C-alpha cells in the first residue's frame, strides 16, 4: 500500500509541475513598459471556495511601480465589505523576465506571478500559482481601462479554459465605484 501511495503522490507532483510548466511568460518582457495603472477586469480561479464569493467581486485597480533592481511594487485598491482597501505587494524578480514571486501574508506562502501576455498599452494576462495542501491557480485579465474589446475578453476566456479552468470559474466583474477614493 505504501508503494502505491508514494507512486500516486509522485505522479501527482509530476503532473502538477507539467501543468504549471506550460505557462510561459511574455517574450522579451519589459517591466518599464508594464509600469503604471491597470484594472483587473477578468478573473478565473480554481479554488472551490471561490464560487461563493464570485458575485461580490468588483473590478480592482492596481499600479505597478518598477524598482531599480528589477523588483516591482504593486499597489492594489479593491472593494471589500463596502470599504475600499489598499494593499501593497512586493513582487520579486526571478531569473526569468516576466516571472515574479511574492509572499502572501494572507496564506503565509510564496506565490508565483507570470505575465503570460501583454501588449503593454491595452491588456495583460497574468497567471498566479501557489501550492500548499493543494495547488490553486488564478488567471487574471488586466486592462489599462475598465472596458476591453470583446475579442480580448474572449481570448482571455479561451486561455483560461485551455489551462483547465471551467467556464463557470471565469468572471468579468462590474466596476467598483469610488475605489480608489482619490486619483493616484
């Protein structure tokens, strides 16, 4: 019985590594061009608890600020319980341009962030990955404005489904009024 369990665990780990290995960063990623204001206008998440929160989500706003060493600060404003909350994340560069890590204080773990595709002026597709008891992933669609062309949204949905996210896990949330409260 022990051999079967170890083989199962090994196969599961190999499978998860392969699934994550097909997530490639934007070719020739340029952090300076990526800097500035972004809106998260789409989200796909494979956590079972996500479905009960999906109707509460609103578009959130983020500002990417590159640092000299290749790291970036991401300031995010999002509505939670009718309050506009601000959080700052430090994305640490890795040896691969377009791939960052950050420490999630909420989960107490390091997560991977990959900029999968961006044209820098209109949209970006971001893949977030973390492993703890189970593997959870998230694909987000960011836009320089809160409204993106239907073709971009369809491309995002297709990408998410190709990476194992069921259609019901993909949402395009409504805008959040007055969040952030002032222009930054």
